[in-house]
C-alpha cells in the first residue's frame, strides 16, 4: 500500500489504540481516584486513564497486559475485580 494513499492508514491494525475497563474494589474517595490515576500513569503504553470511584477506563497501545494494569492498581492499594476490553479504536486518517 502506498504511504501517500488518501483515506488509508498504513499503520497495522494491531497498533491501534485499545480501551480496557477495570472494575476496582476498595475505592471510596477522591484520594483513591488520584492514587489509581497516578499509578496507571506509570505503566508503559498507557496513554490515558479516566478514573472514577470503582473503575478505570484505560486507553493504551495494545502492548499493555492486564497483569501490568492489575499490578499498578495493586501498588496504589486497590484490587481489580474484573476487566473488560471495550474496543479497539481505529486510527484517524
């Protein structure tokens, strides 16, 4: 595929952004939200994390494992109850 093709992405599909939702137990306040947000910011490949009490919606590059997310949240002092891979976002062309 030519690199100058209009409306086409030369980026392989597996490099598109992933969105994963983690249900988190033990969170009850804004301090909890801040702690989880800060912990997820240290995970390589995470580009964005929208954290609220009880959950985190994490946008990442697809190389991030659930174990890495679980470990970061555990370091913050909370436990992941469940994961859901919501979608793979398509590149903007």
